[in-house]
């Protein structure tokens, strides 16, 4: 049995939404502090046309990418498959921005 293109598209929408569903209840402050305790200083990134590391000034982007590394948030994209996917992407961006702020502030101390 093969799936129709509409069924495949709906399945992709559901997959992307489910990959990001955790972001609704995530706590970037707590998650970043736990990462620091594990000595994991990778910055959180968002998939898009290029990889975006929220909260990192463009002039420091390459330096920080090399120094800290990064961990993309799965399910993010610049191509939204639904209004819900767009909403979750926005939450993921805000999460990554706050998470990265905590990591960078720790590092600067």
C-alpha cells in the first residue's frame, strides 16, 4: 500500500509538530544550568536556510560556533508546514535565545 501525497504531507506535519512539542514545557534556564553542570557548553541552534544560533551577535557567530559548538533543535525549519509548526518554531527560537544567554553569561564569568 502506498500513501498519497496528501497523506505523506500530513504525516510530515505531524512528525515536525511532535518533534517540537517538548518546547512548550521546556525551561531554558534549568536546561542550560544542567548542561553547564555536565560541562556541555554547546549553544542551541535553529535550522533554517542556514544554521541560526539565537542570541549570538553576527560578528561573534563564527568564533562562538567554533569555541562552543552547537546542538540544533530537531524539527525546526524555515519552511513551516502548518501554523502550529510556525508557532513551535517561534517558541524554539525564544528557548534557544534564552538557553544561549545562560551559557554565554556563565562562560563570561
